[in-house]
């Protein structure tokens, strides 16, 4: 509705609002590549420094347990010490079988860490590859991979592991690698699902079409544009699964299809401590703490890495 | 600002309905308090329509949200007053604001696609508003409200869900909700910016009729100066949180005083009516963006057809139930030629098939039938290797500069990617080329090490242009390349494109819904409606003497097209 009312014409004094260039730009320098940039940012993050130091320490323990304890963890157990309290040279006391708790934790690091890290590694390789292919290409490829994943997904861990471990090859070679194989076989579908979803979200983005019309091949655009942008949920899941896999090894060992008793692991110790939960809970507590600290370190590392790789979090 | 009581023609004592005095709004962010609005002041009389104009980030929406007490959680009014009928509501209690909302102040939000709850029927959403304000809310009342907003067959429509409505119908439903309780002030935040021009015109006409019948004041927020001038009594121009100019709409347009308003008026595409290059030839200084070094003029050879589109058809199969499918013809028998060194625009509303044409020309989709001949060769016959070579010569620039750049790639890698993909030169020569390209699009070389999210929309679109130019293409397909940009930035980018064309002899195929932009940049126009080509011709012919009703309707709907402008602007 147009009125005939008199309207005042107001003009702001010019000097009050300096007309800046519509496109002004800060011109300070920054490093060139994504990874170099991520590294520069990581170096300064306390979260990263703490987690990296802790993980380095854990790896050192796994590689050279002898540096941290001189006590023989397995062969020198004396039932006289059963459930014993901490004593000189045995800072955390003794297990039900009279073995040194501290020494067992130190020597168990290797197997636990290997199961966790390698399971996550292979799950990531298989899950991300299949998930990315399914999500990117769609159609019948997607249908086949998704149904295949569902079959493995539907198997409960214990039941599936029981079946797989009865294969003659598995029965004869029980050890770290068979456990890894079981966990990977049953664990990859979740990673594939997450990757598939993340890839599907990104694959129709304009910058993928732009890359295609520049002449980048389909697979090239998947590897160079789609996957890097789908990385965040993959990193989160991978760091979380690390802990899950270490615990799953304990579950398998508990029902006797995981690591044989001759290989020390936190999982084995946690399983063995069940009988003395009420009388001496400390035996359960110590390997559980070792497990939690390890998982926490990796989750922190994953968080720091995800933030560093996300260009949206770049601040100056 | 005058606040004294004046006597209107009707003889009624007029007091301002809404008065904003020295308003300051600040937001808490990770890096401290940020002032979003400073010293804003505006007055709305009863029955008056006032428009706030500004680019994104100018604080226009924030000011309006403060008036209805809906600032986001980290924002607060840090100074000044918002007087509604003389009552300061800038720090009113939540209870008081709830009383006012709907009854006294209504709101029509921006995006009709996301502002209706998809799980509730339209009728229920209207009823909710009526009930919240203590009005009768029976089915008949709901139907009445909807039919007043111009929805035909309102009783049946009320039982439908938002997804069954078109964009224009949704916006009508939102207007119905906003006006359902007959508020005295209606805040319309970009009510039509998501809609096609012809729909926009209908909606705004209807809004105008309704509010003048009810005597409602309207606070219209828009980025389109032409639209503001056409619809409002008074225009308030905001820039970086400040009100820089305010006045009667026509006067402000004809005689802009503040430098920012002057630039805005000069670059508003709906108001400018001359082709950029023509303007340049006449000595009008059109940009300050020219890269240093005299322009090398490449004489375009205006004779050769670089692109021939012949009887192009594209049929999509739509799934409809078990194994059945219906055909949807997106592009139907389209033929036109593009001459080397010229700009051809394809214009149409959403769903007209114009983007599908672009995708087929880019060889990203296969035509169902018909031919696209590029430089004498039918593109559908190319093998993979030839397509790879074809991509070097035909490059796209996409609509959304926020989506077309990979957020994980810094600017150097983004622009370098086509060079690396086509194995052009070694590392050092590629870096040199990237620096040259940045110069060409007038971006500082330090941009190389930034990431897309650190750049503004206009800067990103320049990066996209630099990437498209990297392989020295002959044809550039611009798919709505400036639609997402603010007017000033849009003018800069259009100038840049025109400039590059005259220096490098580029051919543009320009896909857009914005006829005003077409007038500025195109030599030839193809108008598309529902997959069919309805009119082609030179830009001047089509604009001065449109032959088809559809083209006339499109031209008529450009906001501000019929406003009188001073000669130095038009």
C-alpha cells in the first residue's frame, strides 16, 4: 500500500561507515598441503601431545616388556601367593594362581594391542573399500555388498566366532592372527555401512561433478574428493572399535576360542579375574585400567586427527 | 528521525507502530562479542510498508528477529530501544513476547521448503497458530484463513501435507499462518527469494492486497533493491550492521546519497538495463577489478558456430509402483546454435530443463535423442580418450560456490587439479600458471594457501572461474553461476566474465533464471518453458519485443523493471 505520507530521507554520515572493499582478504601465509597443515595444527594441540605420548609408551611396553619388569609372569607362579597383597617387587599383588599382576599386564600388552590395532586396520581396509564402492557406484554392486554385509552383521559375535573357529585351519593355529581374522570377518560390515553412508552423502556434491567435468576419472574422484570428505565418521568409528575389539578378544578367550592360555593378554586376565571379583577386585581392576587407558589414548588421537583434518576448524 | 505526531490525510493521529531507536545487537562467539547491528533506527507507521535492503550479513534479518524477540541464543540486544506502540519490547519478558507474537506481530519466514513441519498437515499447522492466540480454530476457520491467502479449494488442501504443495503454495500457506491472527505488523523475511519470478509476483501482489485490506504494516526484508522499491513506501538500506540510508523508495533509488547505496543501485541487475560490454565501449567505468596490464583484445570471429544443439531430447524414467515407470520429458526438441566468442543465455524457471541441457552439453548426461555438435564433431560419438580431450575445451562454472569447491582442497590444489589431471607441464610451471590465473580473476596470490571455507562467496566463485580457465577452454558453461551471490559481488563477477571474454575470446553458455542478469551479459537468449524452447533471438529483440506470452510474463515479473530511473544509472 503506497501512502502519500511524507517520509524523511535519511543518509548516514559517510565517515561513520567506511566502505571496505566487498572482498577483502587476510593475506598471511599458511602451509601448502592438507597433511602438512594438519601436522602443524596437531603439534600444538595438548590433546594430541598427550595421546601421542601415551600411545608411544604403550607401543614401547608392547615391544620391549623386559624394560618394564624383570619378573617372570607365567612360569614362576606360586600358589602360596594366591590373591596376595602387593609386596616388594610385586607392586600390584598376585592373581588367584599366584602370578604377579603387574608383570602379567606388561607382558599382556603385546597381544592385546596387536589384536586391537590389526583388527581395526584390516576392518578399515576391507570395510572402507567395500563401503566406498557400494556407496559410490550404487545399483546392483551396492545391493550385493549390502546384502553380503547384512549376512555377517546378523551373526552374533560369539556364535559366529564359534562357527569360524571350528574350521580346521583356525583350530590348529589358534593365536593372535586367528583372533584378528575372526574379528575382521565379523566386524567389517559396520565399517562398510558407515563408509557407504558418508560416501553417498558426498558423492553428489557439486565439487565431485566439477572434478568429473575437469576430466578426473570416476575412481579418481572417489579417491581424491569423496573419501577425504567422508573421513570424519570413519576415524571416529575406527578409534571406538579399537577398544571394542580388545574387549571382544577377552570374550572369545573367555569361552575358550580366543587366545590360548599360553599367550598373556588383558582379555585373558580380565576373564580369569572373574572368580575373585568379590574377594580381590583389584585383580580385575588393573588389567581393566590398562585397557581403558589404551582405548582412551586412541580415541583422543582420533579426535585430534579428525579436528586437524577438518578445514572448517581452521582458525587464526 | 521524526517521532512527532503528524496528521495523515485520513485525518487520524498517527503514531509509529514500530520504532527502532539506536538498536545495537551483539553475538557471543568463540572469539568474544561481535557487534552485528549498530545504531539501527527505523520507523513503521500503521499501514505502511517498509523494506530493509542489504546483502547477506548486513544485519537486516537480525534486526527483524530482534523486533519479534527471536534472536538466536547467543545474540542479545546490547543497546537502544524497540518501541511497539510506545512500549519498549527490546528486553520484554518471554511471556509478554508470546502474547505479542502472532496477535500483534506476525512473521513470514524465508524458506518455504523448510519452514513447514513435514509431519503435520497444513490445516493442523494453521490451527496451531489460531489456537495459540486464542482464536476460533474449527475446520471452517482454518479453511477461511487458507482461502484468504489465495489457496484454492482450501478445505481439501488443509488435509494435505507440505510435500504435496508446490513452493508457491507453501509460501501462501506460510503467509496464511503469518496473517491468520490479523497482526498489526507483519515481518516478511525474504518471502519470495526461493521462488520463480512469476510466482514471486503473484505472491507479492497477493500479500499487498491482503495487508492493505487489513491495514497491516509490513516490514519487508529483501536483498533485491528493485523489489523493495516497487513494493515499499520506504526503503532502509543496511550495510555491515549500520543503517546507511533511509528514505522514500523512489527518491532513494533516483537520488542515492550514500556511496554504498549508489553502488547498490548501480549494480542491481534488475535496474541496470545495458549490456556490460556495451557500457564499457561507451566509456562507462564499469569495474575497478581489471588486472594490471593493458587488456589484450582478441577479435571474436562472430561467424562460426562452435556449438550446435539439434533436436535435443532427454527423457527420464520415473518409477511409479511395481516395475512400472512413466516417462518424463525434461528436454523436448531443443535446437539452437552458439557462435564463437559470444554469450548465449538459456532462461527458464525451475523445472524448465535448462540445467539438463547444460549437463548434456558438458557430456555428463547422455541425450535420449538429438545431437550436440561441438566444433563440427558430434559429442555422443566420442570415445573415452576423446571425451578427456573434449573436457579440456569445454569447462563448467557451477551455481553454488559453497558446493563446487572441495572443502578439503586448498585453493592452489583446487586450481592445479585440472592441470595435473591433464598432465600439463611440471610442478613449477603449474604453480606459475596458478599464479597467473589468480591474477586474471583478481585474487591475491596469497589466496593459494587458503581453504574454500575461509573465502567469501564472491572469492570462491572467482576460484571456480580460475579453475575453469586453467586449461584454456574455448567454451564455458555457467550454470546459474551468479545466482547465489549478493548484488555487488554478482556485478563484480559478471564484469570479470565479460572482461575475460573480450580478452580471451571465450564463448559462454549462460544458464540462469534471472532475466535481469541475461540483459547484462548475453548476446542471444533462449527462453525455455517445461522442456521446450519457446523463444530465441538476440537479447535486445527478446527484451524489447517479446513474441510469446510466457516471455512477456517473465519480463513483466522482473521486480523494479518499470521503475523510473535517472539516466546516469540506467
